C-alpha cells in the first residue's frame, strides 16, 4: 500500500508514457538513438530506392534497400556482387552486378558473358539476351558492371567499366 | 539565467548577421549555385505551359549561355551531339520544346569549384531528366564550366561525364 508521501512523488501516467520515469535517462537514450541512426544511415547503410528495370528480376522498380558502405573496407569487390556506382555523388547511384574483375577481358557472344574466353555461369539472368560484343579489357582499377535484365539491345543498357573509387558499396539484402 | 539568455541573444544576433551578410553579398559559389538552380527551373516545362511561356523559356535559357558556348551530350543509348554557340542551343531547345510534352530537369550532388581569379567556375553534378510521359528518370553525370561576364555567371561549356566507360 502506497503512503501519501509515495503518491506525491509518483509522476503522472502521461509523463511516464511519453518521457519515462527518469526524463534525463530518456533524453540520453533519445540522443544516443538519433546519433546511432544518423551515423548508420549516413555512413554505413545508405537507404536507397530502386528506379528502373535494368536489374530485374533480382531488383524491382520501387523497391527499398540499403547499400553497405563498409562491405569493401577489408576486401575488394567480388564477381557477382551487386554494387552501387556513384555518379557525381551518393544521391543518385547505379545499381549493377560485377561480372568482370580488374585485368580480365569480357566478351558477349549469343547473349552469354565470357571472361577470358570462359563462359560465365549467370543463374540470375532470367530474360532472353542476344548480345554480341567484342572484347572489353578492364584495367587494373576497373570492374565491369551490368544489369541482370539484358532483354534490351546492348546500346540501350547502361553498363560498362567502373573505376574502383566509384564503387560505393554492396547491396545489403 | 540572465547570462545564458544574453549569450543566446548574442548567438542569434550573430546568426542573423551572417545570414544577412550572405543575402547582401553572396559568395561566387552561391551565385553559381543560384544560376544552376535557375537553369533547372528554366529548362523545366509542363503540359500546362503555353506556347508564349515556352518561347520565353527558350529565350531565358539561351541567355544563360555565353555566345561561344559548347554543349556536348553523349548519354547512353543516345547519339552523341555537340552544339556550338547560342544559335544551335536555341534551335535544339526549340525542337525539344516542340517534340516533348513535358520535361523536368533536376541537379543533385552539385559541387562547385571557383577559380582563384573568381572569373571561372567548374560545376560537377548529377542531372536527372524526366521526359514527356515517361516514368523513368534518366540520370547522367555532367560537368559545367561557367564564366563571369559583366557580373553574371554564364555557362560556357556543358558536357556529359562518362560514369561507366
């Protein structure tokens, strides 16, 4: 049973609901949460919205996802990774898949990608493709990036060699 | 408490002074930024714009370029094109406004570098264009060069930058 003195110090239920029993601790928690969210979503996981059809059926128009900016801090991008390539800055980026690594030569023949003459297995390409394109050599600092939807003519698909410093990160999910 | 209030008042006064200073004497970077924003607004038109309004936009747009301006466009999936001088830019703008029902131009990630002589500036940005009834916004990286002529910043060169080679 509460004494009259206990009832006097008991905060109002509205205060308890919104700012807790200890407002100072709540404020510190809020500040910590805001800082955590700011750092995470500004420097670690960049939230993105997919626009366009070039990565279908892997990624769909209007989907939300995140780019892991720390993915390539300790190792270099790998073949098959879906990466974000920045244009002038991080607000608009190209989402593409790496199919050729630095120093490799890429060819498209009858719609299939060949790396240094060997056919690349690409289970993620689901649509028909008839691309024919001569050898493309990636220099020591370049990665060849292309979308999974290759149903359009070669020249209408945004693709090419991306410099390493343009690769911002890897798709998180 | 009085001291804190005075300090806050002083900070607010300093902030207001800084804002007014920026408003009255804008830096070259700010002026270039405004010119780029003006370019995006002028080049944007909707289906509701009348022919007179479109003609005015063409005139304003052409006036934002120097007489000898060069525009080189090489977007993926499009034929590379170079426009030399105001007349060619005017013709291209006119045909664009006639062919398209609407156009929306936006600049993002704008970085401005003004030369030490404060007479030329380089601008790198991502240009996003939404044409006609299309749902897809096209994005291209672009580089602009501006020159200060008679007190106003005019575009002397505009070119697409190849993000993927």
